[in-house]
């Protein structure tokens, strides 16, 4: 990723600033320079904020990024254009803020664009989706971006000095190693669950084993004492349980079969006797019933004679009924003819009255048509009456408003004249302010140099005084050493070597005699007495040792003083101060104060002109708005007058209320007339329709009457003929005979039922006599008692068999389950053993006491260290090399870093490095980390890197080495930006992005040395 353009609005000290990174040549190393607090680091914050909505350091929150000088109605916004994989992207991120006058926060916004076909095409416009799109595009999250692209102030040193726990958190984020911990947790959880399942299976086996039925067999009860973990032994004896149960079952089935055969015989005997008893009872009952039926035979014969008589007079009865019905219909038809005639007369009268009323309404038609025409012409005005009423009111209001607007326009024009007069012949001069800022900056540099020279002179004077004091001490120490050496040389050292030889002399005296040759000196022994003073020799030896010790201490002090002299001399020689070139600090302060006053004056004048211009622009806007309002008011007045003229000319009224009253009155009259007319027409149509219907009804009823009269005539003729046939003289005789006709159905049913019962009983008696012929009835009670006893025995046996079968079925199910559990256990234990072992190893129960994630993090750390050591060796002159501390313990460890010193050939703690050496190691480690993360992240395109501070701790030679390292990065295709206050960097780095501040906002510009 390579930055192309960064635009900042209300971000930190930048109110409206654009940084064009295209001013930087390909792969250029450049310096970001400026005073403390000018906003150098804010440039990094802006890049990270545009991409991720965060600052470049974790401790800086989003709310801290908004400028304190921002307008209350303006948002904080960062626009960042960058090149990635030969494609150009633009991100516009707007921060959330509370707009002036509001209580709720305006939400954040994010737009992501891609440059396609000569224009930026929107790819994402939602914050969450846009954030994810950027992470997917760049390939790293915010934490990884900080480690790869931006090395913030103190961040990469913190990684070097952090302990294992802290490194774990950083490396976890960069290399996503939580997945290995999840693997470990998942594996342990699986193992735990598997062990629970295995134990649960043993419990199930134990439960099933204990629940097996033993059929009250002692041998089987003894087998159940086998432990459930002895699965092989259980498998061997399982079959014996059901085999014993089946053996019992066979005996029970045989007993049941015998009982069933006996019951079948007794049941057949009982059934035969019950059937015989039933048939005998039915035979007696049928014979008794037949006897009773024979007694009713005479009565039935009489009924047969009556039935014959009824059948003879049936046609005559039917003719009488028909004649009576026809007379009733005739009476009904005559009544209907009378009613319909009355209704027709009534309808004719209503029709005449309706026509009279219609004629009266027709006389009003001409007047009503005129009123209808007026209503149609003025209906629009009535419908929009509120509009025309408002037109009268608006006209008066707009005329008054127009007067006020003209007065306001005159006031604004006067104010504009005053404002233009106030800034007449005045212009904003930002270049002069910038020139003054540059002059102040240069004077501050001169002051800084003067103060440094003054301080150097003071230090040199102090060092010179200290050097003179040290020389005096050194000369004094040399004299003391010389005196002590002379004193030591004056001591007689003869016989000193006999010290501690007293015991040897005594032994020689004991074995030697006078006249013997001395084994030491070779002379003849003339005396064996004590002639050596060992006490004196011992005192002399102690004195020499004391003086020698004192002399050694003095020589050490002399060496220290000599070293101090050399160090002080070197320090004095390194301070190059020429008192003749010392600038006048007071003059510089006076000069800088004068420049600041001029700058402040010019800034105030610029601000006054700017504010006045804004007021002028505002007044012009107000004047423009008033002109628009005047035009609008005139236009509205004209529209009101048009509507009023239309209303008055059409309605002939100039008062809305009067028109409304008249319109309503006319409309009511017209509506009433139309309603009456419609009702009368509708009534006339209804009368005509009803009259037509009633006339049809009258014709129909008359026709019906004629038909009925003809039917009565024909029926009477037939009736007379039938009476002659039966020799009946009068109707009264016919009526008497007809009375018994209604009994015909009952008589027929009675005779039919009697004949049916006689036939039925005769057939049943014949059948039953055949069934009981030659058979004898046994004692049914005794047979039933015998059957009950046999069934009780069978029920007991059946229950025993059912219980046994249920027990066998349960046993078989439990045996199958036990076998299934044991087979699963054997298979599972064999398969899971390797997983159990793997889980223990991954959880840290191994020779190195490392978890899987710890092992992975160590692997990545060693790769980072190896990459870092390539640069650290160069920067430290092949002296230092980073190495991982090997000490391990349970949990996360092994991530501490030590430094190996090739000068001492020993490893030591990283904190023992000096400030400059720590910076070298931190920079090397940060670059190594960047390289490894790039390799592991699938080819992230790292075309740029930014480094914030840290170079001030380096001496000249080390600084050169560090710069060479960064130049090497540049030569490998990266754009490298550095923030630093070190003046030497300005000499080495030709391109500088200078950040300047004028109290409330900062500006940037590129310049070449």
C-alpha cells in the first residue's frame, strides 16, 4: 500500500489541509519535521483513522481526534487516497459529532471508492460493511497495520521489552493464533466428553447387568457378582441367562397346551347343553303362542267380510271427495277476483294523482334550470372557497410584508456600504504571516543553538575545573606512590624466605649432630642452638604485605584518576565552542518578540478582514434572499388579485360569506326539486308496473274459475252414475257407508299380521322339534364349575408364560445393549487412545511443557528474531544478536527476549542495553516483525512504512547505521517516512514534510534541502 493523497478537515490541529504524497519520488525516504505539538503524529493518526476508524496508538480515542477549533456545524473528515496492487482507492471517513444546537450525535459515515475508467466508483457506503471491505482489501486489521506500516512512538520498543504474557497478546493478534487455543480447547472438550460417554456406557452396562432376570436361579445370581469392567467375562456368560429361561418356558408351554385341550372339550359340552335347553324353551313358547292365535280366528273372519264391503264403495267415496274439493277451489277463485278488482281501481286513482303532481313540477322547470346553470358556473369557487377567502386575507398581509421587506433591504444596503468602507484597500496577507512564522522558526533555531552554546560553555568550564582538580589529585597520588615505593624498597628482605620454616628447622636439629654437613648450605654444623629470629622475620613480612597492599590500592586509585583525566579531556575536546561567535541572546529574544508581535498583528488583521468578508458575503446573501422574498410577495399579490377578480366577476358577489349563503340556498332548492321530480317519476313507473301485474292476475283468476266449474259438472255426472250402480238413492246413505272406509287400512293390517304370526309359529315349531329329537339335557351348573376351574389353571399358566416371555424379552434387549456397549467401548477405547495422548501433549503435558499455541508463537517469534538479527548485526557492528530465552514453565512462557553480546560471549537481559542500543534492537525487531507478518499474511503489499521518534538516543555512528538500514528499505521498494527532532537527520534526508502551527491550526508543505 502506497499513500497518494491525504486530506484533513477539522482533524487534530488541521482544519483544512491536503498532503500530496505524489510529491515524493518513487521509493523516497523523507523526514516529517516540526515543533512539538504541531501535529506530526496526527498525520499517522489520520491514515489509520481513515482506514480503521482508530488512531495510530491505542491510548488515543476517536473523540480526541476532532479539532477543538472546528466549527460547531462542521464534521471531522479524512479523505485518503492510496495505491494498492496497481489500483487506486479513495476512502472518505466522517467522524460522529454533536452538531451545534442538537442533543443527538450525528452518526459516522464511510465511503470507499475505486478508480475505474477515469473516475472514482463507489464500492461501499455503510460503515460496518466498509470497515470489513477495507480489512479484506488490505489484508490486515488495525493492530497488524500498526505493526506493519506505522511504528508509533514507543510502540515497537514496548514489544521488545514486554514479557511473555504481553507478547502473547500481540503475537496472537498478528498471527491469529487463537485458533490453535481453540483447537486445544475443542480437543480437550472432546476428550472430556468422550470420557464422560465411556463412563456413562460402563454405568449403562452395570445397570443392564444388574437388571438381568435370574429366574430365581442361584447359579445365575452368583454370576451377577462379576465386575462390569470385566467385559470379556460378561460376554462369556451372557447367553446362560436366556438359555435357562427358555428351558423353563418350554415346560410351561406344554402344561398350557394340556389345559387348553381339556377346556375345549368342556366348553363344547357346555355349549351343546345350553343350545338344547334354549331349543326346548323356544318350542314350548311357540306352541303356546300358536294356541292363543287359533282362539282369534272367528274375529279375523268378521274383519275379512267388512273389508270386502269397503272395497266395493271406494270409487263412490273418491268422487265425493273430488266434488267437495272443487267447490272449495271455486269459492277461493271468486274471492281472489273480487280482491284484484279492488286493487286495480285503487292503482288507477293513484296514477291520476301522480300525473297531476308531475304537471305542477313541470311548470317550475325553467326557473330551476337557471339556478342549476348558476350553480355549475360558480361550483369551483364554492369548492375552493377557503382559497379565495385566504386570497383576500393574504393580499392585505402580503402588502404589509412588502413594505417591511423594502425597509429591510434599505437597511442591509446601508450596512453593506459600511462594511465595504471598513475593509477598503485592505487584503488578507497569509504569505507575510508565513514569512514571519519562518523568521520566528529560524530565530528559535538560533536561540536554541545559542542556548546550547551557552550551556556547552558552562559545561566546558565545569569540566575544566573538574580536570584541574583531578590533575592535582593525580599528581598528589603519584608522589604518595613514589614515597611508599621508596619505603618498601628500604626494608631488608634477607631471610624473608625462611618465614613459616620454623618446624622444618626444628626437625633438622633433631636428626643432625655437630660436625655434620648442613643439607641446606653444605657447611659443617658447629652449633645446634636457635640462631634465627622467626618473630622478627614474621613482623617484617607483615609490614611488607601491608605496604604492598596500600601500594596496590594507590595504583588502582591512580588508574581511576588517569581514566577520569582521559575522559574529561575527551569531553572537553568534544565541546567546540568559540566565544567570539557567541550570538547575543537578548538581541535574539527582542527580535523574536518583535516578529511575534508583527505576526499577531497581521493575523488579527487577516482575521478581521476574513470576518468582515464573511459578514459582507452574509449581507449579500441576506439582500439576495430579501429580493427573492419581494419578488415572491409581488407574485403572490398578483395571484391573489387574479383569483379575487375571477370570483367577483363570476359570482357577482364581493363577500365570501354572502356568496356561500346564496349558493347553499340555491343548491338546496335545486336538490329538493330534482328529488321530488325523481320520486314522482319513480312512483308513476311503479304504479304502471303494479297495474299491469294486477290485470294479469285478474285474467288468470277468471280462467281458473271457469276450469273449476267445468270440473264440478263432470264430477257430478260420474257421482250420479256410481250411485245408480250401487242402488243408493241419497247422499245421506253414501255418507254413512263412507264412515267405515277410514278403517280399511287398520283392518288390512290386522288380518295381515294375524296370518303372518300363524305361519311363523308353525314353521318354528317344526324346526325346533327336529333339533330336540332324541337328546337328553345334562346339569349345566356342574359343567360350568368344571370349566371355571380349568380356566383358572390355564390363566395361571398363561400369566407365568407371559411373565417369563417378558423377562426373556427384556433380558435379550439388555443382553443386546450390553454387547453393543461393550463392542462400542472396545472400539472407542482403541480409537480414542491416540486422541487422549494428543490432547495431553497439546495441553502442555510434554517434555517442554508447551501448549500448542505457545509452540506456534515461539515458532513465529524465532522467525521474527532471525529476520531482526540480520539488521541488528549491521547496526551494532556485529556485536549484538537477539535470542529467545529458553527457560520454560507450564503455561505461556518462552517469549522473553535476551541479547547476546559477542564481545563478552554471554547472553544478558535486554534491559541492560543503553537507550541507543535499545532503539537499534527495537527497530530491527519491528522491521523483522513487519517482514514475517507480510510473509504470513498471504503477500500483503508493503510499499510504505512510517516511523515515529526514537532517533534522538543514537550517537552519530549508530544514527548513520540506522539510516543506512532505512535507506536499504527504500531501495527495496518502500516509501519510508520518519518523524524526528534530530537535526542531523535534516542533513542526511533531503526531502522534508514540514509541519508548522499558528496557535490554532497547523499547515504542511514539502521542501528540499
